[in-house]
C-alpha cells in the first residue's frame, strides 16, 4: 500500500510540475478544447472591443506581457498559446498557417465572439493574414508586427530552411547559441528586461513535452514555407496596419536577402495590401512588441480605436 501511495504521490507531483506556468506568464490563464487540442489562453476580462494577440514562432503568449496591460485599458485582450507552443497541447499538431487560422476561428466560437481585431507577430502575422483569407468575416482590422508572409523564398531557399530548422536541431540547440539567437531579436539587448526569455527556455527544456514543442516548431517553419500568402495579399480587403522595427535582423532573412531591409519589407507589404498603412519603429528589433511596447501599443490604439473620419 505504501508503494502504491508513493507512486500516486510521484504521479501527482509530476502532473503538477507539468502544469506549472512558465516565467513571464500572467497570473490568470484559461483553457479551451479546440479541434481536440487543449489550448491555454489569457483573457484580460476587461471592457472594450475584443483584440486577439497571435504570437510568433518559438514564442508563446508571454511575448505580449508588455502589450496586454497597456491595451487592456481600452479593449478585452485575448492572447492564446497556439497548439504546439507554450502551455497548450503539442503532440501531432499540423502547425500550418491554415490549421492555425481555422483553430483561431473555432476558438472564437467557444468564446462566442463573432468578429475581432487581430494582432499578429512574425509567424502570427502570416497566420493572421491566412485567417483574413479563410475567415474574412471574423476579422474587423489587422495589425501585422514584423510579419512573416511578406518575404518570399525560392524552392531552393525553402528547402535549405527546412533542412536547417529540424526538430532535432531545435531540441539540441546549446544554451549559448539559443541566447545568441534571442539577442538578435532586439536592437539593444537588456538582460534586466529580457533575460526572462532565457530562463523560460531553460524551464521548457525540463518539461516532458519539449520534444513535441521542437517538432511543432519544425512543422511551423515548413508550414509557413509550404503555405505562402504573398500572392493572395491583394485579396485582403481589411484595414491593415503593418509595423516593422528599423533594426529587425530576422525579416528580411539576411542570408537570402542581404541587400534588403525592414523598410523594403514594409514598402512591399503596402504595395500588395490594398487597404494598408505602415509604421517603422526606431530602436526596435524583431521583438518590437517587447522592446518598444509603449510605442507599439500607441500605434495599435491609434489604428484600432481612433474615431473614423
């Protein structure tokens, strides 16, 4: 009996450890089951129009930690962990933009929300665009922060990227290399402000679902490459705000497009999207929503909530 009791206690402790939030997360989290995946999300439960924040590759809802409280003064802010990321289920997630677009639409059904504003970061930007294409009536306005999907890749470049971003490579990445990659997301690395990202990564590596997380990341890279949205951008009729950081080192890809800049990506987005406006944020890298949260939210507020002429 003692052995059974000990095993039960060990199982309980293991379950509790798995359920522990990661550093950087808000205190209150909610869950929903969408397409048979348990999805964790934060709901600010504040008064105002609903705004959905969609994180990027390799991140989770905590990347919005500086945005949520600022935006929640005027909106109901909803930030999900996409399946495959953060604290949501990870096993067997297709992780394509179309899958995520459909998941988000179904998730809105569980929340009884007919139409929302969507803010997408990086991969989340491509997902937001895919959602606008597949579920146009569910979106009122779009904000694309350093979005994927504007930059295009040749078949050869896509094959190289898929070969580079494998689950094995992601899972085995040494901490020093991961830290170097994280620092590249910022115009100016500040360990006091952003060091929690490295702590969170160490926590994730100790979780039993870390391998599934690595597999989801690899599938997400392949999914973005296999489901480009660039040719369909003229079909997006929604009002769109595109925001890039002047010091973004990730988009455009410096290996495949060494002569191009974030300003070139912004200009290209504005050429292709029929109802778009753009902003370049100074002293901001790829994770502009963390590095320049106040300036970013000011632009989002102006775009989403300013009285229309």
